């Protein structure tokens, strides 16, 4: 009987240790994505627009909703706002590209948050803002451009 209790307790300890490790790993990833989004924002503020866009694209493809939303902002010509609610310069050298803007806004608006890590307020806000911007960007586009953007969305992931 005692051996069974020891075996059960040992299994519970391993399960608990696994759960703690998984939680720590998910929190580390969330912090890393946030830090890299901020690194993109810092590069953007310094005028290193290509580097910022490259950082955001990498993390958008990896699943960062804030990067997806800010790429929509860049390509639609919207004034960018960082998490501190301060506007950053808009002169990117990147022309307005409504197809790319719709692609990134759509990906952000329909972002599926992982069940393992609850989203931050900034992530939820990015998703909501992207969803609110979809009708405006679609209004400025032709039907063929909207179809093209939808194909890009399906090809992205």
C-alpha cells in the first residue's frame, strides 16, 4: 500500500513539475514577443524603417498580433501608436499598399489567442483596432484588390 502511495506521489510531482515548466516557457515566449515588438518600435522611432518592418514581419508570422496590426498601420498610412499611446513618425518611405494593409489587419483581427497563455491588454487592443479598421480599408479598395488580399491571407499561413 505504501509503495502505491509513493508511486502516485512521484507521478504527481513529475506532472506538477511539467506544468510549472510549461507555464514558465509560455511566459518567457510572451515576454520575448513583447520585447521584440518593442525593439521594432524603437527601430522605427530611430528612423530605421526597413529594420522595424523586418522585425514586425518576422514576429507577425510567428503569431504576434501587435506586429500584425502595426504592419496594417504601416501599409495603410495610419499614424502608429506604441503601447505608451504616443504617436511615432509616419514617414516610412513605404508607400500605401491597401492590399498589404488588408492582409495584415485581417490576420490581426482574426488572430486566435492560445489557450495556454492569456493575451495581454495590448494584444487584445491590437486585435480590436485591427477589426475596426477592416471596413475602412475595404471601402478604399476595388473588389479585385480585396480578393487579392484575401488570397494573400490564406497563403500566409
